[in-house]
C-alpha cells in the first residue's frame, strides 16, 4: 500500500502548493493506475514535473491534467449557458453535487465532475428538457430519479426529478430542499444548498455510493475539503440535529475521521480494514455483496432487480399512485426499456446475474462487517 500512502501525500501537497515527496522507491505505473481509478490523477501534475522518473508516466499525467482543464472549462461554459436559459425561463433550479463541491477546493478544476447535476420541480421537467435539447444536448438515458443528456464529446447533464429515492427522513428532506436553499451566484431563480446541507448531502451521497458500488479517494477528499472550508462557520445545532434525524451521526464521524487521517497533519502509518476496503475503489462486486446481504439471499435480490416494490416504481411511474393495479404492466415496460438501454446493455445485465450467482458468503459477511464498523444503520425496505 506504499503507492497509496504516497498518492495521498501528493494530493495534499498539490492542494497546498507545497513540494511533492521523493518517490524513487515506489512503482510509478502503479501509483498512476491507483490515481486514475480514484479520479485524482490530475493531482499528480507537480509530482510528475519534479519527481517522476518515467517519461511515459509523466506524459500520461500531464495529458490527464490538460484534459481535465479542457473538460472543466467546457463544463463551466455549458453550465453558465444552461443556467442563463433557465433563469430567463423563470425555472427554479437547484445546482448540486460537483457544481457546488468545486467551490470548496483551492482551485475548482481540481474537482473532477462526471456530469452537471441540476434539480427542477416536476412541473418544469418537460420545459427544462426542451431547453437542454435547444442547447444541443441529446437525451441519453432515462433513469428513475433523473434524465441524462449528452453533448459529445464529454459533457453530460443529469436532470433530476428527485435527489434520493425512498420515504426516509433524509430523502424527504433533500427532495423538498427548496425552502432551505440559497441563491447561487447572482441568479434569482438558480439556487444551491447552504453550507450545512451541502455537507449533509455530501455525506448522504457517499452513504448511497457505499450501498451501490463503493466509494473512491475523491469522495473522502470531498469530505475533508468541505469540512475544512466551513468548520468555523457551520451552524452545528442544525448539522447535529440533521445527523441524528438521518441516523448518520456515527457514519459521518467515522468518514470524517478517515478524511483527516488521510489529508490532515498526521503521517499515515497503516490502513485499517475499512480504509483498505475504501481504497479498493468502486466495483460491481461490492454492490452485489451488499444487496445480496441486504435482501437476505440471491433469489430475493434478483427478484428485487427485475420487480421493484410499488413505492420505488411510483417514483418513476406516477400513474401507479392513482392506479397501483397497473404495477405488473409497468414492470414489463421497465424491463423492455432497460433491455434496449444505451447505458446498460443486456450483456452487462447477464454478467451481473452471473456475479450474483457466484457471490460468496464470506464476502457478503465482510461487507456487513465494514458497514457495522462505519456505523451504517440498516434501513427497512418499504
């Protein structure tokens, strides 16, 4: 794990604009591979220019860095164009995720974004979709919670119907966050979460990723950056109240502890079991092992995959709120749509089913132990 320790140190040095560590004793190819898997390869720039021994790795790092600068610049341009049009159309819009997370980093290009995330009211969803299409975006895929738009070569927009699924306190709070939102920049109709809700959302988003494919170094870095940015101005009464209400106080404490162990002042000595699990990054096996354990068996998980419960289906198909009798028809429609999905092919689904069948009890137990150590409280499925 020496390359990982050095990588965390390089990230911290890059953010603080200080000298990168000497790295003659490590495998540079492995270092770059880990950084790329965790979407933090742009932080290697200064190290590559000063301490990297391999010209090949140096070129890869600098190419990644310049690509990120280009992508970030284009995303900012596209974002402003989108927000200007939404402002003109008097569409109340909430900017979330990477758009606001970039503001807690020393330089906004440091925070890679997979896509541009915005939330609008249900009544404005079709109108917003039309605005995006007029700006040159094409519909890519329609998920339960959001509609994805694409503008080649690399700009994606997620237009959200809601931020979280379910009826739990956290989902209800963030899906109706409008009354708690504040102005974004100088816009009137464009909003963002306040600093407490931005942090809470960050923690909840990480928790949800844990329940799917796992998280990355970048997610832990988000926690460190946002807490460092706002720790002296947080309304801790509100923050602690919501952490308790959402049953994530222990999880937040443990994740924050890891963030400060990795990017704080102390030297990293050894990684514990939870840290090693996080450092493995995102894998479909993590999701499978978690879901099989959560659903108490492979058969129940497969059944849930193809035939979600009524409340989950109602989020994507509102007609079911009035006519729940149509649930079997909507299941069939959902299966057909997913079969022809651009983003999730039938071949990938078959591979996932094979992995579910191969899931081992010891791996499922390990996932459950990791959750227990992190303080993740199991929610009842409804």
